[in-house]
């Protein structure tokens, strides 16, 4: 993540600007650079961790990525794109939390996922 634009009780809007100089673009794919989908999901997970650890009960703790479901990739993310990351925490049960993430490039949805995290 490059910046957090908005942080509320249960929502976050963060941003990652892709310069085209990121190492992963060299090999994915040579001559046709595309951000790997797993890194888009990682960016959503990082935004979710910032959101969860901002809660009073979890300050000073560590968030671990526990899983993902219903992942959908809808648009390629390319060098020069600005990736806006939106995560909503939908439930917390003890040390386990659940959220929904949406990665956007402009008004286009690049990816969506349901995320699970654990707090230790």
C-alpha cells in the first residue's frame, strides 16, 4: 500500500500506484506486463490488516491472512494504473475476522474477494 485515503470503523480505502518499475512486471509477462492476481489479493489483505489493527481491541497485535473465497478477477492491472483498495469488515468472532474486498482501477472493478484474517 502506498497510502490510506480513508479509515472508518469498518471500512478502509487505500491506494497502490503502479509505476511500472515493480520487479514482478518483468516476468509477468515479458512484453505484456500484468500485475499478478495474487498480489492484488495481497494488497486487499494488507488494507484489511490496517483496518483490523486500527480497532482498539487489536492495537499492537499482528494480523495474519487466513484465507480467501469467492475471488474474481475482472480486469487486468497494468503498469501506470492506480489501484484503489476498498475493504469492509463484515464480522469478527473472537480472534477471527471476515471482510469483503474490492480492487478498482478508476471506475472499473479489477478484483473482488472475501477475506479471512486472524489476530494474534
